[in-house]
C-alpha cells in the first residue's frame, strides 16, 4: 500500500457527482487505497459498502457501461481497458490498473473471495430483476433504481413522480434488440397488485406530458409506447420500433407470485427442525390427554348417575323399549302345513 488508505461514511467522498444516487442505494461506508509493485505497476482500489446486496447491485448497474466486457469476478463483473468493476455481496469495487496483465483478473478474484458477505435476507437480490426476459437482451444495459435520483439520471419516458418511490416501488430496465430496432423495456415493481393498479392510471398521462415538454430527451418519446400490468409489475415497452414488436416484448413479462425462504442456512436449521418435531409431539400428547380426560369424565358421570339414581336418568324403561317380532311365540304354535297337505286341501282348478 502506498501511504495510508482512505475511509469515510460520507457518500460525497466516494463519488461527489453521484452522492445522492449512492444514498438511494443505502450507502454505508467507503474505502480506497493505492497499491504498487516493485516494477512500478500500480493498482487503485475503491470500495463502497451498502446496506444489502440490492444496493450494491443497483450501484453496479448504475456505473456499468454497455462497452464493458463481462468478467467472472465476484457476483458480477465487467471490464473496459484497465478498469474492472464488480460487486460481491454488499460491496462494490472499482479497480484501476496502471497496466493490465494476465494476472489482473486472478488477483481481483482473490480479493473478491476475501470480502465480507451479508447474512440472511440482506444477501438477496431484488426480485423484480428476475422478470426481465433473456431473449434479445443487449448486454450490460440493465439498470436498477430504488429512488428518483437514479431514475432521473437514466432519462426515461416515465418520470419519478409517476413511478412514486414513496410507495416502496423499484424499477429495473434494459435494452432489447427487435426486428424493427432497439427497444427499452422498463419494469416497475410495487408491493402488491392493488398498488400497481392505482399507479397504472398515471403512466399514460405522464408519458403524454413528457412528450409535450419541449427539450425533454426521453427514450421512447418517439415511436411505440405500450404498457401492461401483470401482478405487482407494470411493464413498459417503448422506442423507435414497430407496435407489434413492442407488444411481443411485453408478452414475455409475466408475474408469478412466489414465497422465498431468506434465512441463512446453518445450525439454526437443525434447531428449528428439532423444535418443530418437539411441538408436534407435545400437541399430540395434549390432544390425547384431553381425549382421555373427556372419556373418563363422561363414563364416570354415567356410572355415578346410574348408582345414585337407578333407572331414573339413564336406562329408563320407556327408553329401553324396542320393536320385537315375537318369533319364539310363532315357533311354539307349531309349523305351518306341509306342501303335500296344502295340495290335498286345495281343490284343483280347471284349465
């Protein structure tokens, strides 16, 4: 390390021009340092930590450039010349080499493996990004915004007011190649379908207002502009493309509700399973005990009533009557005449 490293909890120190954007991604602290080899080569490292992996992912997409090449570093990485950008967990790293070598990627992968990782739900990425289609996607064009500052910087056809981040909404977008040109697909994720229905009414007026404003350079201000709601997501397809291509792009977005388990795995899982089995056994014992107590109480009550009040509460004569066929009396009177006797007594009928 050359000199001493720099640390700060102020987003303005990490990036003065985009401090407000970093705060929207829940920036927590920053560290930077410069390293040198004996041959004079240097490496400048800038690392920003966020409250969770969603913040680090959002900041990564904010700084990601379409010209960058994909790199297998950290959770996601990309490079352009001597610069390498990647994030791992809730840490975003921007590395700048004075001279790129074959070992540069291996060194950064080693660094990524040493970075701390969040636990539990803090490690989960935003669910809305999983609904972005893969077919036709233009690499390195996906963006993720959690606030109006990041959304405004992207110059979209829908304003931050229409999206309403006060409703805990999230936005992701990307560019797609279609037969008629390049389109923009924007997904707005709300907490539930009812909130999405209310905000859907704002989308078209907001777009028309953006078109009417002079000097507004908005993607999708010309060409197609179509939108739909699927579950808690409002999907918008726009750009200088054919209407059929915009509708086809929207058809690839389909919301599916899911339940996820975000608790970190470990010894707690075994303990929870033990508690579950124990609680099931306890419930079975309690129910069985109640059944035994109820049976003894009912049977004991009948026995006491029959002993204290014989034939008055239970087994009273009027309750014990039942229908009888008196078959014993019939048998005592003798059997009916035989078939031969009946034939003798019965006169023959003429033909």
